[in-house]
C-alpha cells in the first residue's frame, strides 16, 4: 500500500514540480525594494516597481523573493530545491555570502552561500509542522560585514493526501424504537482527517454505508444515520450490524477511507397483544381446600418485553365468579386462581369460568391493530373429601332452672356427616370446659343432662364445648360451643343490705326518723324486688319505736316519744321481719341496734357512752382523748427513764488520782496448750514479796481496813494450773473487800535481779514528789529535755 501511494504521488506531482522549478527563478529574481513582498507570478507589479525606482532614483537595494513552498513527504535522490535568494548588490564576483538562520536552518534547510539556493534535506510532514520561519542575510565574504539588514521569510509545507479518515469515538451503539417510520433519526457518527482542510480536498469527507442496507441510510455530509425501512419488528430481528465508511477527496477515486461499525438495537413497543397458550384449562380441587389457597395457574404469553408485556387477569364470566378469584404473579406474569369461599362437593361438583388477560400499558398508535387482550375458558372440578361432622347450628343456647332435678334433659345438639357415606356420629363433652362435670351428654342422640345441682347465685352462665366425632374415622372431629343459662327461682330470703346501727338523740322529738334501712335479695325476679317490712308479733305494740315503708323499697325507723336517756337505757334492739314477693315468698328477721347518744342542739351525735355523761361540760370527746394520750405518753417517758437509771452499771475499776497502775507483765514462753503443765512454771506468776504479807486489791478501793490475811505458802515449781486457779478463786470469794461481781486479778510482779531496778511506781516507798530527775541530764541531750519537763512539773505542784 505505501509503494502504491508513492507511485501515485510521483505520477501526479512530478510535472507540476518541474514546471514550478522552471518558472519560479524568473519570478523570484526580479529586483524589488526590501520592504516589499511580491506575490508569486505578479510580473505587472514588478514592472511598476522598476518604473518607480527609476523615477525616484532610489539607491537602496533589497531582497527579491516570495513566500516559498515545499511539498510534504517528497523525497528523491537529491535534496529538493525550495527556492533561491539573490540581491542586486551581487555583481557576480562571488564576494557576497548568503547566511540562513531560523527554524530548521542548517538541519532541515541548507543554503548555498554563493548562489543563495535553499534545499530541503529531509522529508517534511505538514501534520507535524505546517510552516517554518527563517531569516536571510547577505554579508561580505571577506569581512563578514552585513551588506543588507536581515529579512524574514516563510517556507510553507504543502499538504498531500497522506492521512486516512478515522472514527475516534467508534465503534458506536444506538437504539431506535421498533415499527418506526422511514427517516427516523438513529444516531450520528463523526470521522476526522489529519490533512489540511483548507488546501485541496484532502480532508473533505463523504460518508456511505457498506453494510446495513436496506434497513438504514446515512447522509453523505452530515453522517446522520436514519431508518430506511418501515415497520421493522423487534420480535423478528432485534439487532443490526451497520458498517459506515468515511472517504476523503470528496469521495472521488484515489481518496483514502476509514470505517467504523454501528450496532443498532430495536427497542420494544407494545405492538403485540397477550395470547393464552391454550383456550381451555382444566383444574381439580378438593372440597376441603383452605380459603386463599391457589388451585391452578394460567399464562397469557406476550411477545413484548418489560412493561409492555405486563398483563392483568380477570374472571369475566362463569358460575363461580363469587367462589374463585384470579390474581397476577408479578414475577412470572401468571394468573393464579384461588378459592374465595368454601367448596362443597355435595352441593356443586364443577365450575366453568371465563378468564381474560389484558395489557396494562397500551400504546395508542397500535390500537387499530386490534384489542390487546385475550380470553380462555377454565373448568374446575370439585373432588369429594372426607369432611368432619356438621352441627345443625353454629352455637347453642340452653336454659335451665337452678332447682332442676338431676339427670333432667337440658337440651339437645344435632350433627350429621356431609359426605355421601354418611358416617354415624358420637357426641361428647370437652371436659376442659366442664372441669366440675356438672353436665353429661348422650353419645348417641346428643341430649345434654344435669349431673350436679346448679346455683344461679354462684354462676349464672356455663359455657361448654360439645365434640362430634365420626365413628368410622375418628380424625374427623367438629366442635360447637353451648351456652347454658341458669334461671332464677326464689330460694333466698331478703336481708339487710348491711349491718345497721341507729343512733337516737336524747333530745330527739316524737316521730323523728332515726334510721333508713334497705334490704337485698340474692334472687333476681323478672319484675324486680319488692320487700314487705313488719315487726314481730310480740313487738307490734312497741312503746318506743315504729316503722314506715318508703316508696323506694326502703324502711324508715321512727321514735314514738321523746325523753330517752342513756342512764336509763343505753341500747334498744328492734327485730324487723323482711319478706319478698316471690313464689313461694321468703322472709328473714334482722335486728336493728338503736343506741341512745348525747347530741348537740342541731342534732349532731357527740357521745354514746354512759361514762361520758359525767364529763365536765365544755370539753368535747376529741379534747378528752388528746389529754388522755398526753398523760399516757408522759407516764411512758418516766418509766423508761427510771428503768434506764436502774440498769446503769457502775464502773468496774474506781478511778482515783492515787490509783495509778503501771503494771507490765512479759511472757516469753509459749505454752503447749491446755493440757501442757510442764513447759510453764506457774511460780513466775507469784510475787515473792506478797507471800508473807497482804497484797491489797488494785481493782477496788476498800472503804474499811481489814486485818491482812495469812498468805499462802509458796507454790513449788510444776504446780497444777487448775489447782492454782481454784485457790485464787477461793481467795477472791472470801475477800470482804472484793465487789460482788467478777473482777480482774492483776499480777504486778516484774521479777528480781535487774541491775536497773524496777520501773514501776507500784509498791514504791517513795512518791513522785520524792524523786529527783537530775540524773536524766547525764544520759544525753534527749533525756536532758525529759528531766527539764519533769522538773517543771514538780515546781508547778509546789506552786
């Protein structure tokens, strides 16, 4: 391909280059002012300039050139002559030297310093650099002095068609709705050409379709792709592969071309109605199927996809429109038939339905193609199932009087097997609803009888459950609730509603209402309660009280006279007979307690006790109770104080300024326990000084001085500890100076033989005042300060 391109370029441009090289020197070498630029081929302008020079007699000399051109990608055995520089100062004596500088001078472009010829030494690419700016200057060859000021000129690289069009963004993907009309826009493609778009036709592109006809077309200059065939159906073919060509040189022969691919996909429109796969569907279902359970599926296929394929199902005709329903499965687009109401094989064994499927989203453009719906027939056969017994009523209500006899019939429940086989039924009571077993039922005929007595006042309603079971299949069970209402009979006598206690004022008046009492009856008569009140026959002529029946079924107690006195009689008892209006009537006697009380002038009860009658006038009962409570509280406080004083213990050891104890006992031996009597010498506890003398007790201060008692003989080593303690205990018991309670025996013996002597003041013959502490100053500075403190103490005592 490159060799063919080179040959083609050589054949095309060789004559033009030869003509250009032959004519160019004669045009460029015309003398002109250096400030003028003569366009190529303007001979008229050259003559005009020469005439002006002669008239004006200008002596300046200038460069003679034009804008130079060089053909890109041209190469030959010799460097390419681009142009020639010449000045009128050059007499041809070879004293002028031409110098070239600027873009590519010396590397790409070389000048002959004698003739001024400029040659291109390398192949040039316009796409890399379109023009070069250079500077030319003529200098004296011997002195290198410039003869003319430097001047700039441009060498332009002329373009040739050496770059093919390219689709930078390809390959392309586009979509167009199916069934589109001819000329519907699909997409637009774009190709680029690196050649010069200004010079020639190297970058003038023309588009065409190589593959994809007759379905699509492309506009040659805008590259817009459109549909060329009407009613393209996606369901027939969804995707098309189109090849687009872009050719330069205006599409003429010899131009370069590039291609790209466009994948065009037809998008779906709703142009197809749903269609059932079959016109008749058969389903069977058991009669005991649960409500809402699916019994079958129907499917209407739609060639469209997505939203255009969605359909809704409806039952439009049939004898089971209220028994069945159909819904749409959103995932599979199936129609699901479900049961809405219970089925009964014995009542109806089959159903026929007409089901319709219709598109949800309809495109109005295609309505003329027909309705976007379809219908199918569905036949449903109900199959027999072993059903549980059926009661004649969903609930039962029975009534019985509370005094009904045992084993009396309260009522009857009935049930039957709905199956064709009609199995016998057995009845029973669910004992979880009759824990006290108050009722029984006949297993054959369902008659309910009374097993234990009833009491309406204890429980008015009894709710039990009756179970019916098929004898042939015990798994077929039905249940029915039975409510039993206990009716009332007059078996309870009326009585007071509460324990009444009436209060009668001493200053009351005759005919005054003492108390209003009411009665209650546990029975519940249909017409309500009506009570009759009366006094006992022996109390009819009661001299103190009488009774009066009120309209609200209550009773008022009235006083017959005044002048009642607590001192005379404090309490009166009034028996009252209460009877109801039932059949047979029931009655009871209740006693009303009437207490005589002291009242204020306005009839307010103040005191009902006889003792309160003698209390001073002016103090109320509340004030008297408060005074009594204060007295009791004071007595309690006094008793507690005395008790605490009696139980207060005296101190065990009498403290006195003269009773100073500084007893130190040190035991370095460890005993072997309670039974070890050999390891410890009990004699160390004995004070040798007290053997023959009397040792006074240190825990008490005796009031009387007794003669010292004879000391005990010294105890030899190894004495029994038990015996020693008993001896000491006997001494303490017989000591008249000892208190009548336990005390602590203090053994103040420190031993003998110490060079330093005893530190204790016990048994000391000298007192604190006889001691001299001056020797402490000889022990050092620390003890000196101690001696000063004791000396100060002694001086204070003397003062």
